[in-house]
C-alpha cells in the first residue's frame, strides 16, 4: 500500500489508485466507537472506519470496491505502507 500525505491518495503497491482520503470531521481513532479491533464507527457520519495496518492490497481493494465511501485509518508508521509524494515527483 502506498500513501501520499500531500494529496491524501492511496494506491496499491502496483500503483492502482484506491481512493482519496477525505474526512470533514477529522476524527481521532480513539474518539470513535469501537465495533471490533479493526473497525470503528463515526458518530458524526455513521460510517465505519477500517484499520488498514493488517490489510493486503487485495483486501483493501475489495473493501473499497464493495463500499467506495468506506473510511480508512492509516498510520504513517505502519509496516504495510510506503509514503510517496506524487506532487513532488510532478505526477498525479
């Protein structure tokens, strides 16, 4: 999984675009209602937020294809993420 913190875009390791992160509520993971160890629920928008740390690219794509509005939790220090910046590279 690749994440561009400038554009908030998420890609697979094969550079397939997954989605752009966009939360108008800027909720903290700790302030969300826990529904399981990898899912939380936002009281503001009623969406589920999926913890991505244990997900493969295939898992992530399946989740987003099933529900494009799914929110994702990404920690810049998680092991399965590579930080990229297409803006710096002049790409989009």
